[in-house]
C-alpha cells in the first residue's frame, strides 16, 4: 500500500464515528498498538521537543524502507504518534518525504495541527520527515 | 452575605459561550480571570471618547485621560491600603514589576550578600533574581517546601542571617494555591534588617491585602488576575526603597531634564514609568477593582471556599486521585493527578467537554521536581463559577479517567 492508501484507510475508519468521544476512544486504542521503541533508544536525545508530554521516536531502515518505533508518557499523544507511524512506517524515504498530512484534517484532529498546540503534532511530523531525509541521503 | 450568581454571571459575556459544542466551564482563573462588561465598557469608552497621551498635554482629551489614569492610581491606593499615591508604579504586570526591583536591587548588593526565595515560586519570581545574583555576586538561598505544599518555616528561620538583604516569596502559590504566611515572613526578615518583596499575582483576585498593615516593602499585582485587562499591573514599593533604586528603563516621562552631558530623573512614580504607559489598561484596572469591591472580597472569599471544599470532597472520591497542596490555608485551586495518567490526557479530554483547565508544570518546575511528577491538572475557581460547574467538572474528570484507564 502507498502512504496515501494507508491514509485513506485511516480516514475511512474514523468516518465511522459520529462524536468526539468515539474518535478519542479509538485513538486511545490505536495508541495501545503502537510499535514500541526499544528502551535503548528511549533517551533524552530522542525526545521530540514542543510536546507537553514526552515523545520518543526512533527510525531504522530495513530493505530501503524506514521503520518507525515510538513511545509517549501520555495516552492520547501515543494515539497520535501511532496514527502517524501507521501512515509513514514501512515506506521508502522518498515516499515519506513526499507524503502530505492532509488526512489529519479529515479524521477530525485538525485542532492538533496548530503549531501552538501543546501536543507537538507538527514537531512529530517534522521529526519523522527528518529521519526519512537522513536515510534518503544515505541512499543517494 | 451571599453572592447573586445569576446577576454576576450575566456581567461576564464570555461565560455564555460554547466550546466544542458544550457550555463553557472556565476553570483556568489562576492563569487569567474573565472580564465583566463593566470593565469592557470602560475600555470601549476610553477609545471612543478620550483616547489621548497623558501628562503634559494641553488639550482637553489629554487632560481627561490623565485625570482618569491618575484616578485609577488612587483606586489602587485605596484598595491596597497604600500610604502614598507615588508609591504605586504602573507596569505591564507582575513579571515586569519583579524585574524592575531585581534590576535595581542588584546594584545595592555586593558579593557574598544573601537573598532568599521560596520553593513554591513561579518562574517569574525565580529567574529575575538568579539574573540579579549573577550580576551582583549575591547568593540565592531557598526556603524548602513540605509534602503538604507549604513552606518549611523552621528552615526559613535558619536561613535568615546578617548577610540576608532581601526575601521574595509569593502571597499565594500559583501551582498549588497555598497561601503563604507572609506576615511572619515579613516580620522575621525585618527583624534582621532584610527587605521583602511579595508577589501578589495569585492572591489579589481572592484576597484584599492591606499593604501598610502588612508592612511589606514591595508588592506586585497583575490586573488580569482580578477581572482587569492583560498587560497592566502595579509595583508597590515603600517610598524610601523606590527612591533608593535606580531607574529601570530610560525614556520619556521618567526624566526631569535631559542634556547630552547629564540627565536628571523625574520624581516618583514617573521615574519608573518610562514611555507611554498602558493608559487604557490602567483605567480599566481601576474599573476592575471597583467591580470586585462592589461584589465584595469577603463574600468572594467565603463563596470560593465553599466551591473549593465541594470540589475537593467530590474529586477525592475518584479512585487514584491525588491532590497536591493539602493545607487549610489555600485559595480555590486544585492541582491533581490520577494514578499515572498524564495531565495532558485529562486536560485534552476535558477540553472536548467544554471544560477549561490548565495542565503542565504551571511555570513552577521546582515544585513538580519535588513531587517527581511531569505536571498536574490544575482547576482554579473564581467567584463567578457555580456548584453546577463543579458537578460538570467532577463528572468530566471521571469520564476522562474511565476513557484513559
């Protein structure tokens, strides 16, 4: 599946819900399925700045595809990063770099996109893309 | 004396708005209080009828604006029981007031002098003093806190010595709501010849202190914590201290005579009011004090205690909930966590229910470090909140907790 196809899949799942509670409950569920970061990478260096809660992200490259793992001490933040990772993980660096993030809007999480929000969603996206950029440079 | 809540709430247009489709329950009053239409009207009136720069203007508008601005200074004087009008400096707020004193006081200190801060401070009452100590070579000492979120006063006694020059402490802790024993702190500091600055930002919306009676040397207030606008506040300082401190900023208004060889400074309070002040803000600050006095601080205090007691009792029944700051002497602030649920999660879900609280370290990281927590959820009440809102809040916290467990 392309990044876009995964994103459409997520949009479809979220379209089943008609109120915020169901959306957030689902997000919390998704957080529980987050591919967890190996404890050795759970360092201060890997913390994403700009979040009120702590978020750690790590990236590996396997067969020229970037695999993300992460964790957070807040459950909702965990859900948000899980959604992002589901969309971006297991794709080539180039695909990740070219992917847009409009789907966040469409799953009713637009409010989290503002750079002034304390959750740092914007910083998370930036960090995922930075990892992709680093691996892209390696491939070139 | 009871409050007429229906009437009071009708004074605050913002309280009838909806947030995320739900009626707003505003419990972030320690961050900023809401503004009644009596104050909003004064702001509109200023810009519609007599907006002009003050002092020294020959025209009518300037004179009217000057009169109103100076009238506001008198209102502040009456409200806080201040002896002399010129002991009141209008500033952009508490942080600015503290920086003004820290800047000036630093020039009076020498290497090895000691100053004392409390462990319960907002960063605004820590960082300016650290900067002052770096410049002057003075040593910063800290009054430790206890598990209950109060100051360890025995430790304070031991910190005081003949090198102590200044003590700065907040009247009320912003993160926990603890009312500090400032009377005792002031008396003991004075006994060894040290001055005291009290940061009144969190107290002034709930308590009406008489500064002359308190005998405090400096006291700071922000108007937006007591139903006034943001960007304005005061520094109160005893006359002899304000005369001793050098000016903080140079500019218009603060001068007596200027030549390129030498400038002499204006008398108090203008010496510390460089540039065009927040004229409208100052006038609105006066209006806010008038509004709150009309409601009555005694009634406000009693009613807020009732809200606090009710909310504390009911919240405490939620399994795993811990309240930080458990002293009898506190304002209507509840700082809490539930098990190891991150405060950010609770705050986010409460917001979806229209309930505004604050989450995080509340600009008081040393307190969070003491409890070894990343932050808390803080609900802070004002006299316009209702028992029904306490209900909605407690139910909201329960609902959020159920979702997150």
